[in-house]
C-alpha cells in the first residue's frame, strides 16, 4: 500500500523496491539535488541585478525590493498549495508547472521596463514557480521515496545542493552581467530552468489513493492542519522559521548593494555570496549528520544564535573585502542549515503523509519573514540612506528564535483514533 500513495514507512520494507528499476536511491538523490541546485541558483543571485536595472530605469531600491518581496511572499503562500497537490496527485506535475512558471518569470523580468512588469515577472511568476519546483518539494520527495535511515543525510544533501547552486550562480551571474549584460544573464537563467522538467521524472511520487491507505495513515487534509496548528511544538517551529526567512531574504537581495555602498567591488560581492553558498554546503551536511545524534531543537537554537552573533560582528567593524568574505563564510555555515532539522521535525511529529503540506505551511512563515526582510530593507534604505535598522532587527529576531525553539518537544504526535480521509 505504501507504493500507492508514495508514503514510505519503516514498516514497508525497502522503499526502493516500489520504484522503477532505474530510480535507485542514488538516482533519486542526484536528480533531486540537481533540481535544488538549479532552482535555488538564479533566485539567490537576483541581488546582483538591483544596481544595473535600477541605473537603467532610474528605479529606487524600494522598487526592486518590492518585486523580490512579492516573490518571497508568493513562494511562501504557494508552497502549501503546491505541497497539498503534490501530496495528493504526485510531485511530477507540480514540478513541471513550477519550472515553466520560473522560466517565464525570468524572461519577463528580462523584458521588464516598468515596476509593474518587474513585479509580475520577478514577483508573481518566479514566486509561484519556486513554490512548485524548489528544494522544498525535493525534500518532500526524499522523505517519501528514500528509506528512513537515509532521510537525514538526504535532507542535508538536498539543502546543500541548493547552496551549491548559490555558489555557482553568484559569480556566474556577475560574470554574465559584466560581459554580456543583465538581459543576457536572465535569458540564460531562464533556459537553465527548463532542465528541471526532465530531472523531475526521477523524483516523481505516485498519486495517493485514500481508499487504499492503511488505517494509521487515514487522515484528511483538514484534520492534518487542525492537528498541526493545535500542536504547540509545531507552532513554535513555525514562528522560529520566520526569522530564517527575514535574515536570508534581506541578505540575499541587499548585501551586494550594501557592500558596493562601502566600496567593495561587485566581483568581491559575487564571491561573498558564493562563499555563503559554499560554506552552507558544509553547514547543511554537518547539520544533516548532527541531527541524528543530538536534539534538533538545540541545533536550531544554536544556529539562530550563531547567525545573530555573526551579523553583530559584521556590522560592528569596518567593512573590507576580507571582512565581507569572512562574514559570507560564517553566514554560510548557518544559512540553510535550519532546513534539515525543521523538515525532520515536521516528519517526526506528523509522519510523511501530509509532509509537503505541513512543511509548506511552516515555509509560509519563513517567506512572510522574507517578504518583510526584502521590502523593509528597500524602504528603510530609501528613507534613511542606511540598512542599519534592518541589521539590528535581524539580530533581535535571531535571539528570539533561538529562545523560541528550546521548548519544542521532539516526538510523534499522539493519535488516539485514526480519522477517515
């Protein structure tokens, strides 16, 4: 029955036996990681388009900030919808539609000449595209298709692959802009997104069939949501994830401009963002391994606190190329390393039947934070000519999230009676 709904449990034997012969665990992990790399790369490089596009069209940073803020918000709002569709009908069709929307958004962004067209391309289309083809659904596929003993490290690899995409696309994007212009860079990015379509065949999950589910898995969409949002630990996890989105989105979009304002070259800025991606590979893989040995709530708390400390140190000393790269490396260690323990906690608490949906709702909180981080960054800079208030707000949120994650209880939710689907 596990093969019918794509929800593979420890009791179901070897999950790979339910898959096609070519879709071994290794193939699933490789293709899933490539999708994560491709989908995360361009959106993590959008900050390098702020200055060339703003110069060409005489836009303030708040214009670009609003477009990417919309992207973060709609990515978050679309994630639970995409997750619910993937949980019910399989991941493949969601991935394909997401990749096509992503490519279309990048192309529209390339031809944007007004703030409205930028909002639609960089905001609406890329935002909804990411909700359908980003690493979040890759992690869901890993949770459903891989045996339990491989999930922890697979979640780490999937997250690290997104970081490697950032490492590759940041200097690549800067080089493309410098040598061929920002329009050509966006066109190449759009074409690369189409590679997600064939790769998604490897991580396709079959549609669920409610009538064939085992009694322990018979739970409706509404019941799953009510159970999750009535669970204190899930709510704390969701609240803490807000900070991750706020900090990451603000740094991704506004750090290149912040460094340029302080005399750091665009090329160095590209390597700073690349350093974030490179060191996040270490952080994500390390956390993927550590979460099997230590309580996940403590790991999350430490990550948020360490990130707050690194930001405080960065803005408290003079900015130079060396300090910027050191900050990139330090930030990278904690960049997406919140994702493996967060997603693992969701699976631990509620199982994998509605994993993509419930993780999707946690991701809404993450992206609401991202919306505010990007948007407030642009607004505050245009009003005060400085990002300082947002840096300190990021530090405050980091400390609060470190405290919020400590009371989380790491055990499956108690289910007295199975609910009909």
